[in-house]
C-alpha cells in the first residue's frame, strides 16, 4: 500500500474532518433541543401534541436517512424559493433524523425518574412545567448521558451519507482523492482511521464524564 498521496491531500482530509465535526456538533445540539420538545409532546396529555410527536417519530424512524436527506436537499429550495448551502441542508436533515431518536432516549430517561420526585415537587407548590425543568429533566439527562453519547457517535458515522450532496466531509474527501490518485483502497483506509480516531476520542470523553457524574452522586 502507498500512502504518499497524504503529503498532497492531508489538508483536504483535515477540512473534511472539520466539516464532519461541525455536522455532528450542530446535529446533536439541535437534535437535543427538538428531541426534548418531542419527548415532552409525546408525554403530554394533549392528544394532538401526543399524536403529532408519535407520528413524527415513527415516520422518521421508519424511513431511510438517505431519502430524508434528498427530500430536504431538493425540497427546501423548492418550498422556500431560496438556495441554501449544502452544509445547511445536511445539518437540517441529520437534525430531523436525530431528533426522533433522541426524543425516545429522553422520554425513556424522564420515565425512569421516580414518580415521587414529581409528586414531591408539586407538593412544594411547583407548577408541572417548573418541576420538569428543575427536577425531572436534569435527573433524566444524568441517566441518559451514555445513550446520548452513543447517539453522538452514531451521528458522526452516519454523517458520511451527506457526501452524496457534495458536502466536503471525510467520506467526500476520500472519494475525491480516490478519483485523483486512481488508488481505490488507501484513501478509504485513511477515512476509516480518521472516523475511528474521532469516535474513540469521544467515547473516552463520555466515559470520563460518566465517571465524574457517578462520583458526584
């Protein structure tokens, strides 16, 4: 195997890694925001909100991410009449997809909190929304931190799919380098090593956070 092409293309790989991390960061950040909203809607007693959240989650989980990405990529300009950057379309598609999975993680976390916590908060005069914000959700997040960390890692790996709409992530870079160098194998090995280094580092960071949270209990 010959990795001599790295001296010429290492800058492209670094740009790809930066774009991959940007995609994953904004996807998880926005995914958590919308995931919390969807989880609260699904736990709501309002049948309309509950039905909407359940339908959204089931539809997103029941359709391929590739289809969702293409619908967003071609649909947003068609619906709004505006042309958005490819990176924006990628973040929107991955966020819509990730929010459905994060919503289920958060819902499970909220349901794992002892019901007595809510009853105690309400007996102290807290409204339901305040009790959720200050008592239930913080405890739920502590419980679901490992699952959220796994979702972050899954997003990083699945973000490779955005290469088909031209976003210069790690996978797109590997494809370009393969075409330029006529080497079908080595550029993919470099991409795989970069994905592994990112996910392995994140896994260790998440384990450190979990240990600190357990120590603070």
